[in-house]
C-alpha cells in the first residue's frame, strides 16, 4: 500500500467534507495523497440508505481527488472507547503511514463525533508502540489535527481555502440525501434545514479574521510545529 500524506477519520461519510473539504481539495490539487476513513456507514441516519450514502461518498471522493476512501464498518451509534475499535483504527494508520492525521474536534453535539475523536487519539498513540500488534510495523504520526463539524470552537490553525471553496460546495452537494429535502419520505433534520449555508457562513466568518474569503479551522493538542528560523 502506497503511503498517504494525510489520513482523515470521520464517524460518518460527510464528516470530513463538512470540516475540511476545501483543505482536502487544496492538498490533492498540490499532488499530495489524501485518504479518508469513515468509521461507520451511518446506518442510523434518518434520511438516505447506506447504499445511497456510499454512492454519495464515492462521488464526493472523486470531486475532492481522494486517493483512497475506506470504511471500517463499525456500528453507527455504537462507537465506544474499546480495544477492538482502537485496534482497527490503529491498523488503518499503520496501513497508510500518514504524516498527518485528522479527526473530529473533541466537543460536538453528536456523541459519535466525540467518540471518533477520542478513538483516533488513542489509535495515533498506539500506532507508534512497537509492542502493540508487533506483527505490524509501527508508525509515528507527526501531528494530529482536529476539524470542526457541528460546533465551532476557537481554531489554532487555519487554511486559506478561498480559491478552492467551490470544490467543497460540490462535494457537500453530492450528499443530497442528507442536505436536501427532495425525494420521498424525507424527515426534517438539522442537516436539511440550511445546514450547508451555516457551514459556509462559518468558513466565511473565519476568513474574515485574515481578510480572505474562506478559511477552514483546525485545533491541535500540541503546539503548531513550524520552522521560525
Ligand atoms: Zn457525522
């Protein structure tokens, strides 16, 4: 398996796009290898079926130029801090050997996003331990960043995505079953009540702080590592 520059985990297909779709596109445009791993098939979603959502995820992945999109098939609303889930995620990190890993921010109104955040943090730690699953080569991830899904907290890092924002819009629109109210038997959820406009407004407002059009924000528990001199 070819090594990835970036590996992004989400609880559900569409999490990565909401948080950092434009940043993903910016990286793939620059020729970097980006993979997304969804922990679940979002089978508890009120709208759309697993099959439809997988088609939507495939379309969004193509728009963003992902090298790989995988799904661990863990249970939706059944993510818990337990050894098997941590091990599966650890092995995914060791498979793709990324320099950077991204996970949902550690606070969010959806408990699965919170749990995904926690599980990935544990797995990044385990990935470097040579005595954890000694049959698989360990990987030291340079930095773990957290992206925002539903709630907004103060980011420590922001990427200028002004030039590539349209790709994020298109990738999110690919998830029509989640964000639109067209079709039969649709129930109203926070996602199809102006959600995409709110995501765009969030990214627009963050851009304002740098006098640019759009920015995506990230948090880290480690200081940002840069070369000042
Ligand atoms: Zn989600």
